[in-house]
């Protein structure tokens, strides 16, 4: 007979606090709560990353969209301007004129 060795997975069992406590209201005015679910680029984080239920993720998404429409949150992160600036080499390659200041 073969002897099989069964190993338990070495996954760490660390209990984390849920991202939304029972007393927290998911509302567009609760900026401290909403800002936890937005990435540095200003994108919504996925449910798997947030560790939220489907209902909570839907409510967070609606609250973020309402806050953006009411100008409480930006649609994009302005601090990350480099990706939106057009470099001179890109402009020349596309045949665009560059204005000298």
C-alpha cells in the first residue's frame, strides 16, 4: 500500500476587518468611505479587490457616480497629467504643429 502525505495549504489565516462596517452609510456625501474604493488613477476598484458583496459594490458604484456628477470627486486624477500631455515627438509624428512660446 502507498503511503500518501496530505499537506495543508500554507495559506495564512488572518482575519481582516470588513471594508464596510454595519454603521457606515453608503452615500455620495460620505467621502471618507467612497475614497477607499477608488484607485490612484481615479478608477473604481473591482469587487474582488474591495471584498464587498454584490449589493454593496452596486451602492458604492452609484455613490461614486453621483459624487462625480456633483463635482465632489474628479472623473480622472489630475495629479497624473503625464499620460495626457502630448510630447513633441508624438506631435511631430502625427503631423501636428507645435507652437513655440
